[in-house]
């Protein structure tokens, strides 16, 4: 039975300042694994909040950092500008702050994973490259780290979910697989034939693929259960 959940908006500490975020976690008292859920280029919109709630219902204390600091858009041109203007180093620092925040809370059990979609997928694995405190990393159709040899610093297992029709992202995957193998990293990768970029986003009818999204969800939950429990 799904957990009853409680939700809130909050600000957590990052490098002498704060970053806003959306938190969803089981309502029942206890200690739960943590997840840092990283937005698409649209911002922390209704879809990202909904996915955050879904993970909470599965028993995870889930925090979606607002890396655009209040800005949400549904226009691709504006989303592109927001993504291009993003300071990736600052974003990773904010994500590292989210990991530290979750690990410090009395309602978490100490283990924290990251997951991201599109822009957030790339940031999820980039955070894994730079944060040895991360316990698991999931990537949905995100860009591979550049330069790729950054993956040598990853200390946690990584799960990648990629769309078969996503030529731009997929062009980097041979290099990612080779680097992960070269440095002896745990990397489980799945390709979803016929699926487009953003296939998990059920608020985007032109991209959503129910079959691929359902299978990726099952694999993601199994991965987090194995590595965060």
C-alpha cells in the first residue's frame, strides 16, 4: 500500500546562502532513504512535483531542488535559454547541498540517491562524479559528463535509462560505457527502443511512452531498493 505523504516547500543551506526546493516524504514516523530529484529544463513544475510525490509514496524522503530559483516555463525557447544560462558548477553545489541536507535529517536513514531527467539526468551523473557521499545515481536521457574521464571519481552504482530515438544523447553513450568499464564502475544501462527523449514525462503527450515509462519506473524502484535500503 502506498505511503501517505506530507509535502512542503523549503530552503536549505548551500555555501553560505540557500536554495529553494520541494520536499515530499512519507507521513508515517520513521527513517527513510533519501532521493534528490533533479528537474528537467522546464523547472520544478507540476510534473516534477508529481514525480517527487510518487517516490515519497514508495517510501522515500524526496527533495526536488529548484535550480531555476522560482522560474518555471512551458516554452521550449525560454527553457533553452534558462538551461544555457545555468552555471553548472553552482547547480552541482546546490545538489550537493541537497544531499547533505537529506543525510542530516532525522527522518532519513543516511543513504541518499540522485535521479534526474533530461537536464537533470546530466546533472545527476555529474553530481555522482563530484560527490563521494552519494549512494546511488539514476540518469534518464541525460548528457554524459564532459570530459568523460570525470566518471573515474564515481563511487556509487549508476543506472541509465535512455530513449532509442534520442540521437543527440545516445551519440555519447559508447564513450560513457567505455569509460565506466575502463574505471571499473557499476553501470546498468537500458535502452528503450521506439521511445523518444523525455519518454517518462506523462505531462508531455508528444514524448510520453507509457510502456517505456512503466518499465523504467520498475527498474528505478528496484535499483533504489537494492542500493538505498
